[in-house]
C-alpha cells in the first residue's frame, strides 16, 4: 500500500522547487497547485513521489548548494531543508 504524506513548504522553498529543481511535469504540477494556508504551502503526495523530489533536490544541491569554500549557499540551505521535509520514514 502506498503511503501518503503531507508536506508544507515555505514560499521560498516552493519557489525554488518550481524554478531551480528539474521536476517532471506531474510533480511540478503538484507543487504548483499546493494550497496556501497559515502554515505555508501544503500538498499531499505518495512516499515514492516524495523520494523522487528528494532525489532531485539532492541533484540540484550538488550543482548550486555550495560556494567555492564549500560553505552552503542560501539555495543550498533551502534545498537541504526540503530534502529533510521530503524524507519519509
């Protein structure tokens, strides 16, 4: 049975996912259609979809996540936060 999880994103995290992370159209549509509420942008997805978004965030993290001194960039910190949010235990 596929487990469903609720994920809540900040505006900055949602924007980064939509503009900087290479998501397939189906997942991009999920993020784009998230409902805005008091606690951020929320949407429900399967644990497999969460794993795919997490993997794609990890791919992007290696590309933009660190500066020349290997310190995390602002985008890198957001990506790390999203990787944590999309981790389904």
